[in-house]
């Protein structure tokens, strides 16, 4: 198969000098990197469906918790007590161990004003960092790439381990790359792109949309080559749980440990929309999450990379405080958010427990705007201009 470099060298256009190359081929010439804080990496974990925060971090000494959840409340004899008032779900034993090591910060009551209980709309708000009544077409990570990656012609600065790219990773000029299997993506792009491109190169004066299409294909192919090459550098020796989410994190760990120039990774665990018979499903999902994250952190630690990585876990909303008639919980508002890192400035429980005596029509009232968490990560971890990226200034927190 003709390599990317050989393709350019053998192209008639290339022999005339790089200044004559169509824009889409310039993506294949070089790969620019994000220019800020090159050692820092952010891993975002999305718990899709609306995780029940009250049964994740449990206010085990609050009588209202037990009154409002007569079947769903976790008995105080079974929870993993971490403070005088809060405990971890028993399935989160591995997360509790990370808490004991000082690797975990829990931020309670995270949300936004005028919350939306639609999965799709609320996720859009979290992805774009917009106000509840504001509709944006770019994501907060995409705008970070736009502001931080000068003259980039590559897509691998942010990678989502999935088949489709989330709005969070879509910028105005730069978008991340969705890839589940680096080799499969490499094979598909080379089979479908390079076999056709030499016969169909858009000529000067062609429809601009055609140039844009080829440019996007070229950038994606260039990144696919780079990711595939890097994916062969390092193979993890850590045993991960046998589930898809753990496999995503293993892929991320192997790419990080290979030295790939990627600033943000994005992974998801779905299934948290627990309206009916919540208990067994929630128990299984939390165990998957905690055990997979523990293996991921062990992998990074073993290879001396954990100090370079910050992990943020969020869900688009929490659940209502009271259980429903189906032994489940319905869509709520504020929730807890997890930050994990080796050298957190502030760790443990960052703020107060949810106030179950002061609810908004049965829902928790948020006390921390999620964009304050984003601003803190952007400013203090990724060394970027958070007000410009978030289109407003938000209070910085002190976990970093």
C-alpha cells in the first residue's frame, strides 16, 4: 500500500512544489501540536443516562434520605463510610481506595441554573457549556482546541473512543477524532481514501465544499496513520475488567503510555437511566466504573504517567430525591462530579453534602456551576484562557 509520504512525493502536484498543493493535501505534510502545557492530559468520562448521585455518594446519616427512598436507600451497615456524613456505594470499593490514597476529589451539588431534564438537551448544555436557554454549535473541548492549536491540520489532539464524535469535541476550526479501533480505522481510511484520491483530486476552481471534504478526509487519514503507528508502541500488561468501558480505558492508557500527542480523551459508560428496578443495574454499572478506572490508574502509575493525567467524571443530571413507584428514580437536577489526579491540591469531599430539606419541587438545588469545574480544569490544568473558551468568567475552584 502506498504510504502517505510516498503518495505526496509521487503526486504530480507535489513535484510542482508544496505551494501548489490543494489545501486538503497540506494536512498530510506536517502535524502541528497544541502549544500549551504539553505534559498535561485530560480524560473525560461521561456517565450517560443520568447517574443517581444520591445512591453513589450516600448521605447515610440523613433521615430524609431513608424516608424518601424506603426501598432504594442503602442501609448504613452496608455502605463504605468515608466521612461523618457521606459514604460510597458498596460497589465503589475501588473508588473508595482511590479516595483513601488521596487521588479523588468529590464535588457535590453540581449543576446549572434553570436545569433541563431532557437527556439530549441537558447533555448538549454540558457539552457546549452553554446557558440553559442558549444553543451553541461548538463544544467546550472543541473551542479549547480552536484556541490552543495554532495552524493545526490534524484531528488527534482530542480523541473520543467511540464510533461517533460528541458535540463536546467539535470546534469551529478543529474537531476531535472518534475512533474505537486504531487499526480498523487505518485500514478503512486507506482502502476507501487513498485508492480513490489520486484519481479525484479537486482542481483549482472546483467547488469549495469538495476541497473541504477532501481536506477533512486527508486530516482524518493523517491522524489515523499517526494513532495507528503509536498504538503499536505500547501494549498494556495490566489486567482490565472484561467489559467495553474497561476496553476503552485500556486503549486510552496504551495511547498515553505510547507518548501520543493528544491532550484530551473522551470515553462514555451508558445505562444510567434507571427508571425501573434501579438497584441491580446501578450496582453493576458502578462496579464496572470503579474497577475499570482503578485498572486505568494502575496502568498509568506503573508507567509513571499518572502525574500527567487528570480524570473528570460527570453525568448530564442526577435523579429525583424520592424514588418512584417502579423502584427506580426519575430525571433530576444537581449531581456529584469526580476529579481524579495524583497531586490534587484539595482532595476528598470538596463541599457540603446535598441539603435534602431544601428542594426545588423534589429536586436538589445546585450549588456549584459545572462551568466552574470546566474553568478550573482549563485554567489550572490545561493553562488556557477559560473565559474566552467558555464565553464568560466562572469562579475557579481549588482542587488543582
